[in-house]
């Protein structure tokens, strides 16, 4: 049933009177956002290719001394294309082709910065704990086939592309990493950001394949603003979000792969809260569909073995520092979310709410310095 429920937004629109719906949307999503008029040829092509497209605008106040800093951001969510029993090359090639179709439509919609979902050129096979054939999807972050393809797209469409992959680091012992490659609109690789926090919960057996990242909290200054990437499980850690803000990010992407029975109640909260607390925009992206694997695996909870991870519920959205957010994409369909942002809103919210001014990093730095010491004793007062 969960895999058939399309979206909360469509359910509310179907069952609530217009006046009630407007009030409910304001409570759930903040101020009403501007609908973005997208080119008819783009929406027509999206319909032909079975792709949901939504577009919204998040505006800032017009300032006297600064021009508006308007950026169009794209986020893509998708299912795998072929069964997981197909060869590695066939699966990856099919995904390259499918995402290429979606990137073309993003370009037609004027997207400046585009982010794909976590480990997008492969099924999310880390639930299986099997090494063969899934490790063969790993590729070099700088010269691998997926990066080369994204470089072509970035240069062709004048678009910054964030491409999350399973990385193979041949220089350092053929180790693997969960990595996002950041490609400039010039087509050059700007760098990479590795996943800081690795889950060990349910079927998320990712430490069987890779460990915590070592790239810290990099921020990439692009032609279209300062961006960062907080991969998947890192969204559960407020300090992780915080450090991207401390380092100057204006827009933080959260490419993810997460299933409904585990995390859906958290999904609409975490990236939105991060946007509010850190005075930047966030973009939460989740894959779609149910992926079945050839062999059964267990969850270590005494329940029967199974061949699927559960339903990846999509619901990609963008959140703003003023607590507004877009509706989510479908829980069941491939989709492209296009959001036009004015990055001036970041500073305006810092001025308005003062969260950064009142953050008191020195207080927490001192407390944390003490907390990590072996002889630390929590300052608990007892009667």
C-alpha cells in the first residue's frame, strides 16, 4: 500500500476544501511559494518520458544595495531501469541513458545547479552484504565513466552537476567511498565530498563496503553560489549540517536512499530544520521504487529473509531558511524538481532571526573539547 500512495500533497488536495487546503499548506509548508512557469516543450517532453516535473520560486526581499542572486536548482529522483540480475554494464548504461533524458529536460527548464540521488548509477545494493557483483559498480571519481559523462552534460548545458557515486580509490588501496563528485559548469571536476556518517541500522549495511568519509565539510564556490553536499545519513546529525553553514554554504544538497518503514516520518523535518537553523537552502533528494535482488538477505531482527530493501519513497523537496519549503515530488514516480531561489534570503534570515549571531560556537567548542576526553564527567547536578 505504501508503494502505491503517490503523495501527501495530492491526498490533501483531493480531500480538503480549497480554503482549508490553503490553511493546511501554510501550516505544513510555510508561506505560499510562487509557481514556476516551465517551458511547454520541456513539460511535453517530460510527459512523453514519464517524468513528473514541478517548479517553484522562493523569493527574497528586494534590497537597495545588492542585486537579487537568482539561481535555478534542479533535483532528480529516479527508479533503477533494469532488474538487478542484469549485468553491471547493462544496468549502469541504462541508468546513464535514463538520467541523460532527465538532465536534458532540466536544461530546457533553465537549471543552473543539478543534483542527482545517492549512488545514482547503480541499485542500492548495500543491504545485501554481498561483494559480487556490486563492488564492480565502484568507479574512479575523477576519470570514471559516470564522471566523464557528467562532465559532458555540465559543459553542454552550462550546468553545475553533483553526481553521487560509489567511488573506487585506486591510489589508496582500491578502497571504496560513498562520494559526491562536484562538476563545474565549465565541465571541470571541482572536487568531491565523501559521506561523513555511515548507518548501521536495519538493512543499511554500508560499512561492509565503505567507512566514514575523510573530506570534512567542503564548500564549493560555483558561478551559481556556494554549495555543499551532506550525503544521506548525515542528515540525522545536526552538527554535520551546522559545519557546512559555518564554512559558508548557501545551498546544501542531501542526496539520499531511504525507505518508508524506517525514516519517512523524519524526512520532511530534518533538511527543513537544517535550513532554518543554519540560514541556508537545503535540497533533500530520495530515490524511488522497490529494488529486488537475486539472493535473500536478513535484517538481523529475527524476521524472515527477503529480497528487497523496502519502498524508496522519493518525496524530494527544497527548504528555505525562512521555514518555507516546496511540496514534495511523487512517492512513486521519477521526477524533476525545479526551484528558483534568491540566495539573498540567506543573509536576510541571518539578519532577521540572528541564529548565526547567537550561535555561540565558542561555548560548544569548549564543551565538546571536554566531552571527548577519556576522563570526562558530565556536569550532572544531583540532590
